[in-house]
C-alpha cells in the first residue's frame, strides 16, 4: 500500500455530513457511531462525531489536491453550495494565488475549511 494521509474532520451529524459530501461524489466506505470514512476515487476524508461543535469557532481544515479542480468545483456548484462570504456551507470561485496555485475554498456544514487546489501540470 502507498503511504498516505487522511484528514480527520468533525461532524455534528453524520447523516448531514454524509449527504453533503455524497452530493460531491463521495461514498461511505465505513460508518459506525464513532467514525465515518468517505471516499471519492483516491480522495478520502474521515469524520469523528463532535455534536457540541460550535461551527463559528471551528478551526478544522484540509486540502484536496485535484487533477481537475474545475470539474470538482462545478460539481459543488451543481450541488447548490452558494458563493457567499458568510455562513456555511459556502464555496468560493477558483483563483490563481500569489503562490502560483489555483485554489477555491469550500466550507462544509460544520465550518471545516476544505481548500480545493489544482494540481500543477507536469513541467509547471
């Protein structure tokens, strides 16, 4: 097996988290009362229950490095995630940042920040 890391994020309600990420192409590969694992191709997110989380004070986050961030972003838009500056969930438009990377920002229902980062093409 290839070495890998999987982000562990909070969920106030597994049903809500599962539905939100399901609309983004993630499937549940494991779930019990204390843990949930979602996969979309080679992407994997793990969630732990945190029913008392105050989303407004959450500092959880992760990066999804994507070969086709434009397609993932379009899927998120089609799922109805709004482009707004406040509240959650929300999704920003992708933009090229000073780092040279193209990044969009997704805030999930528990206010975890998911950075959507376009993988550079080979040679970049």
